[in-house]
C-alpha cells in the first residue's frame, strides 16, 4: 500500500532539513521574577512605595515602673507613713530580758586549784587497769597442743586395733523388707522390632504432592484472537479528534480598550 500524500493548502508537509527555532521550547514562566508589590522580594528595578504595617504600638521605655494598684497596700499605711493608732495582738507575752547575774562566793571552787598553784603529792586511783598496746606477741604455753596418744592417729607410737560401732545396714540383713522390691509391672516390655525384623508401618497423614509450578496458567477464554491485527490486513480506523502541531503558535487576542 503506497502512502497517501496529504497537502495542507499549497504547502506539503515534509521532514525538516535541519533544526529550526520552533523545535526548541523556551522555559516560559519557569523563571520566578521578583514581584512589584509588597515589602518582601520586591523587584529592585521597580519603584517601591511607602509601606505601612498594622502592628501594635510599642511601649515607651520608662525609667520608673511602679507596680500600680495591682498590689495590696496595708490599711494602716497613709500617704505620710504609718498611722499612730495602737495595735493589739493575741500573741503570748514575751519573757522579760533577765539581767546578768554576777556569780557569788559559792560559785567558785578554790580547793580544785591546789594542783595547779602548789606542789601536790602523788595520787593513786583504784580504777581498772587500762588495756595498753602490747608489742610482745609471743605465744604462751597454752597456744601449743600435744598430739593425742589414743586412737589410730598416734604420731610416734603403735596404735591398737580399732572397732567401729556404726549402725547396721538395712540391705541384706535379716529385717530387710522384701515387699519394696520392684514387681513385674515396673519394667517395660521391649519392642519386638528391636531384636526381630521390623514390619512396615503406615501413617494416616495427607498425601504429599511433588514440588512443581503452582502459578496460574491462562486458559482458552483468557485470549482474544479476534483482536489480533498483525497477521492480516487491518481496516482503516478513524477518530473524532483534531490534529495538533507542536509548531502552531498560540492565539493571542488583544484586550478591549
């Protein structure tokens, strides 16, 4: 089938012989130009008018900041100071300040000052002897102990035969309780498969399947052979759209004056 030549008026569409300017798109509004309104990011090439804010008024700095009527003033304080009205309280009576008491003759003990002012004879006490630090730590006679001369552990003498008076064993004696011996039910019967030919064993578990591909395979109804157009001649198809060209200039309409 030969392709049909299509003419657009007196012009015949054909492949461009070289690159043209229409094939390169400009960035358009990609670049963000600074605005001409507002305070922030204003265009420096444009004239900027005065800007006013709607913020709150700043307080003037004052050297004296009185607390104002927010704090409680006592009722007995006037503009000239504390009033002279007598005030009474229900507290206890305070103790009077006692004057300094001068010690009398009986407060002194001059007999105790004889050892300091005069030579005194030696004095002895009958109290218990204090424990002093002893430098001599030599052990005394009671610190040693001679080896025993009786029993099997004599060091330098022959010992006599020893007799043991321990308790009698209950196993094998005449008063052993034979009822505590294990009976036939204590032992388990040995499985015959241990010392004889073991018979085959069967279980009732489910059947095991051999490993394979478990993915789903498409069936005959999953294919649409009527939609295949590669093996035969395809009838022409038409659409109701319009053909666009990437080289078509946009329509610019001037605004009304």
